[in-house]
C-alpha cells in the first residue's frame, strides 16, 4: 500500500488480549509476522509487521488507568475504517442511529482514532491518518485481504455506513453469493456484509478480518497445534477456500485462499 486509504476503506485491525506476548507469538508463528511489546509511552502496543510493513496491532487488555479489567473483556479483532475527518464522521454517528463508545483522540503524531457502535450492535473503529496510514501490505499470504460485517439487520447496517462515510452497498452479483452485500468505496468492493442468521445462535453482530493464506488446510492444522480452535472447518466457497478460526484466547478470524475468477 502506498499513500492513505480512501475514506470508508478498512485500513487497520488490532486485537486486545489478556496475554499480549502469547498472542504475538501465535500470530507470528501462524502468519509469518514479526512483533514485540511496544514501549511504555504507547501502552505497550505492538505493531506487528510482515516483510517490514505494518499489518496489525496487538495490545494487552487494560483500563485507561493501567489496571487490569475485571471482568476481562472478550478477545476480539477490531476493524478500523479510514476517514479524512474523524470529527465530522463522529458527529453523524448518533443522527444515523449509532453510538460513540470512545470519542476521537490523538495517537501521538500517528493519527486520530475513535470507536463507535453501529445501530445493529457491531463495534468498529475509525482512523484519520497523519503519519500512519494503516496496513502497509495487503492481499498476500499473512496479510489482511477482507473485512466482513455480520449483522442481524443488513439493510440498517448498510444505510448507517453509507450515511457516515463515502461508501455504497449493493447485493453481490457473484454466482453462489445469494444475499451477500458488498461494501464499496468508489465502486470497488473492499468488504462485505452478511446476515447473522447464517451463524450459530448467540453470536453477536461483529466485524471480522480475513487473512490471505497460501494453503487454508495447512494454516488450520497449524492453528490447532498452537492451541487455536476451528470454528468452521476449511470449506470451498464461491471466492475460494476458507476457514474460520479462533486464537487460544478466543479472538476469531478467517483465513482464505482465493481462486482465480473464471
């Protein structure tokens, strides 16, 4: 990636976990990342890299005052959507039916971030870049390739994101993807929206990252050997072969090997 992401595009992901070093080790071994606990001035935030480029953040779960949360929050990946004016985006969240969990704050000279909840209950971050654009590599083995919102109300979610960011949504025309909605920036699909009813009962609305891998079955087996869990075993679908996995601390993610379009 060169230069800033267009507004509305998923540009970064990070993970908050009880055991930060264990998470760094798991994803480094599984996806080929490099990473280490960051300095105290960043709260120990680890920027993991692939081929020297930033690909994801991993941080230790803690309260703003540095104490350990009780109870511990669930381990989840957070997707961040790019915006060129975070204050303007936030001001439109409430009127569009969402809510602001964490207002805009400066992250040193890197940029400004916020965390919001859409009207269907899914949590998502916002990022306005300064010196840090986000993921520096994408769409190859070990890197982010897709972000997907699973929600109980696809029309409401589609309307919300189109209201607060320069994005559009449309039913996928890909054969075999009935009901799947593409999340587009400048007419290009950069993410997806699917109905929560396709998942087991009790799964909350959420955004989930997909990582590109050369061989889904090998990565799935490696994740299990490292203490991870298989949520949906490797299967063939319209875009390729994929699996849904969880790391040993419960963070869910998907891996996919794309097939060339016919």
